[in-house]
C-alpha cells in the first residue's frame, strides 16, 4: 500500500515526496520507491499520535509552504486524483479535502440512551424520509488533504471545515482499517486490472 501511494505521488511530479515514519523497514521501502524519508520523532510516532501530530512534527523540521498529505491506508487513490485535487487547490486558493458520498445519512443514525432506548439526533430531515430524498452528505475519505502550512499552523489541525471538497467515488475511497478493507481493496485492484 505504501508503494502504491509513493508511486502515485511521484507520478504527479508536483514536488518532493516524503515518507514520514520511525520504522526502518518502511523508510527503506520508501527510498526504494524514490521517495525522500523523514525519521519521525518518537512522540509523533506513538500509537496515540494523530495525523495533526505528524504534520506538526514534520513542518517544524522542513521548510514547506504547501503540503499534500496522502495516507497509505487509502491506496486506491491515483496520480490522476492527486493532480485533479491539486488543480482545485490552485484554482480556489483554499484547502482541498477528498470526500465521498456517505453511505449512512446522519438523518438515519440513532443513539442508545442510558436506559437502552433509541434516540435520534436532531437533523433537518427526519428518520422517516426515504434515503433517496435526503440531501447527500459527504465524509472525508482520508485519501487526499492539500493545504498551506500556514493554514495548518493557525490551529494545528487539518483545515477541513471550509475546504473545497474533491469528490471521489466509493471504489477509489476505500480506507484500510481492517482485514476486510484490505481484501476489498485487493478485489478492486484485481477488477481494475481486468478492465
């Protein structure tokens, strides 16, 4: 998955490609793919470290104006996706975040209260609307984040709200969190090969 991400980034020819990690095997694989490497400090490589921590630590040690942040756990994004998102960033002059249509609409979500009863969060459209009649909502899919470092440094968080949404289809938006996701991504990659 790392190799796919690095090679897609290099193919865009948008700038230097870094892989940030504290794992020697990962850094060696990144160099084999043609990427530069960034040895992450331990506090930004812990199990509790967030993507915000990774960018904070990286930006403190490298002079960059703009960052295209690509997570290797979203391996189905292509160089074309990255380039299109970059064009949106250049045109709008605002952060760009890749999104896909959410399969679950917030109007259909429920919570369990302390007594075990279902409650519905307040939403402008109710539980009894057909899914097809609801306004589409989007989820950031983790594939592409593009932003100016200065925008990040204002809050030390990815500037997501108010960003331009780069819409990707579901097949390109698989985010690998478990074994099922990995198998599904492999299936999609095989299907792409077969046309």
